[in-house]
C-alpha cells in the first residue's frame, strides 16, 4: 500500500458508521477533505512519467470524468488475440489481481459518483470486471480491530459456486488478512484471535499485509517490529503465504524476514518500491518470493521498480525462449491508476479517474513489458520487444499468482 494511512483511515471511518457497508442502501459518510488531500498527495508523490497528466488544476481534479470511463476497453495489445470485443475468449491470458482493497475501492467510487450506477460491492465487481479477463482477486484486510462482520459477509458470499456465479459474475474472490504496520499499535490478543479465525476460512489464502513502514511511522518502530515478528511467527506456524509491506525499512525488514521465515516459504513483497539491490538479495535468499508490481511502476518518482524489472529481465533466463520474471501483478486499489492508461483515454483530457481497479492491470503489464524489453537506444530492442509483450507479462503474472497464493 502506497498511501496506507489515508486509505485505512478512509476505510475505518466509513465502516465504523455503518452496520452493513455491503448493503444496497450504503451511502457512506465520505470525508471530502480526506479524499482530496489523499488525491493531492498521490499526485505529488507519483506524478506520471508521461506528460499526459496535463495541468491538473484544482477544478479539473474535483470533477471526475463520467463513471462510464471506468469501464475499460480491451487493451490494444490484446485486441488481436481476441475474437470478439470481450476479454474472455480463448487465447487471452486471464488476470489475477494479487492485492486489492475492494471495500476501499468501492467506497472511493461511491464518494466520487453520487449517485453511482453500482450500489454494492458485488454490482461494482460484476459491472467493471465481467468480460475483462479477470479470473480472481486477492482482497486485503489489514485494519485493527478486525472488521469481523464485514470480511465474513464478503468471504462467505464467495463460498458456493452458485454464489460466485450470481453475485460475483464468476469472479473468484480470495482474501488475506493481517495488521498493517501503520496499525501495529492497535494489535492485541483479541485482534490476533480474530485473524486466526479468519485464517481457517476457505477463501483465505494468506497473512498480510504486514511489515514495516518507516516512511510514515504511524506506529512506533519498536512496536512495528514487535508486531511484525509476532504475525510472522503465527503465519509460519500455519504455513500461510505472506503479503509483506515494507517501505524505507530495508535493513530491519531483511533481517527480520531472514530470521523468522523459512527459506522456502512463499512471500509477496507487495507494491515494490525499495532498492533493486534489496530485491536481488531477497530473491536470492527466498526461492518462492515474488515482487508485487502495481501502477506505481509507471510513476516518474519511482524508478526502483523499473530497475528491478530490468535486473530480472537481464539476469538468469533458464529458458531463453520462454523467459520469466518473479513478479505478481496487483493494483493496491483504489489509488494507483497506471499513468499510461490515459494514453488510451484521451477523451477525458487532463481529468483523472478517481479510482484504480483490477481491469487496469493490462496497462501495468504493458509498462512492465516495455521496461523488460530495454531502452529504445539498444540495438536489439526490436527482438526484445517480440519477447517481452503485454500478453507474456499477463501470463507470467497469472502463473505466479498460482504459485504464490494457489489461486
Ligand atoms: Zn495494500
């Protein structure tokens, strides 16, 4: 999570005001000031690499494009693979969003569009994801205290095949749970008990997101380390895959992970923004570790993630005709829209979409493919471009999601 604190605050404030935030009558008490300050922060921290951002004055930011623009077209790189306008025919790689905050995304949507077309999270998921090749999402619950009634209602609604078909439009809903480092100071025995209960749910596929965040320091570092270790020990004991959040805490995160987690354990370093050297050491030590790639790779303020992709693409290729990358694709929705998406949404001009969502992953994949192919000045870039395609990156992401979370 890139802007975890605001994200969590938004979610907690909203949830705390409603008995059932999944109901059709949900009208959350959105906090405009919080949302706009979050948007502004996002723009400041991650302005797009391309110039399509425009001037983005206050007026244009406060008037989002119509919600019909959230329903995305087939990515141009995938159109030729498709026999229809849908992203579902054979030949199109399916998508697994390995890290998304569905309730936050839905709430941000409802705040931006009043009245919005979609009245509950299921309508929202069906409306935006159906026919986009999206096979599964891994939803993330990382607040303390645990929102017991809410997570269970959502997870239970994905238990039967019939419900997955009717409520989710065939989407496979999975989740992970843990306490985010921002919330570490709120971790206690009751929270741990509630997480342990969630771990036995059939749709739970991991423990997270947990870790260290020394950028925001929303919980004292000592407490963050203590709670991180405590959660790691529980997850390792249960054999649960780990979703890790680490920001500006490389040394401590590496030491703690190497001390507490067996080498062959499955780890997802989510929304990776740390140094390429750190990534190399972690990939080397943990053979089942994956680097999580969000839309933040497209932002000019973040060069680390691209450097990690180049490092992986240029290093070992066990099978040169079918090279791979140890990445999983994710959105960390609702805030990190890939900036290259706006190259295709020229009609909205300089306005920005108020939320990010899972159907945007092909644009992140396109950006990764271009980075893996190498800079245009290199002579063999054409050959590289043929190897590293949007389609291949989507396939790699799909396969690695299976290896990482078993979904
Ligand atoms: Zn997150």
